[in-house]
């Protein structure tokens, strides 16, 4: 691969309606020569990609774009961005999720002593 995209998934967590949220997407040229890198923006109106069109990106350098999310309603939103570099085309899933409880544990829970027959 000629390029590396970070983050691999653009995810906005704990979004609120009527608040603008911004996330930066960075693409690094990992090849040994300059490469042209293009972004294909998302199609939904809630996501807007702000980028400065560039000439070829030198080896080892990066280019960034700001992804903005804004909605007047609360809900889950998803779309995708494509990063293209000559023959490579990388899909970056885009998600916006409102605040929600999240429960996670390492797979082992200790509930203490429980007597037989009680549930």
C-alpha cells in the first residue's frame, strides 16, 4: 500500500443535536515517490469534508482533511469517505452516534457468594 489513513474508521461518539463536531482524517504517503491523494466526500448532508486540494504529497509527508458532523435531530448516522491514491482506493466508514450507556467488562464477573436456589 502506498498510503496509510488514520483513523481507519471516522467515528463521532456522544454527539448532540445542533452542535458541530469535527474530526481530522490524516493520510500519510508511505511510498518512495510523490503521490497524488484525493478524498471523495460523504453523500449525506450531515457530514461535510473540508479539504485543501493539493498537488502530489512527498514521501513520508501527510495531508489532512477535517470531517464535520452537524444535525438538527438526534440519531445514528453513517456514510463513507474514499481516499484515492493512483490505483489504491481506501474506504473509511463514517459514523455519528448520540450519547448512550456503554457497558463493558473483561469477560469475567465476580458477583460474590450466591446461595443455591436463588436467582
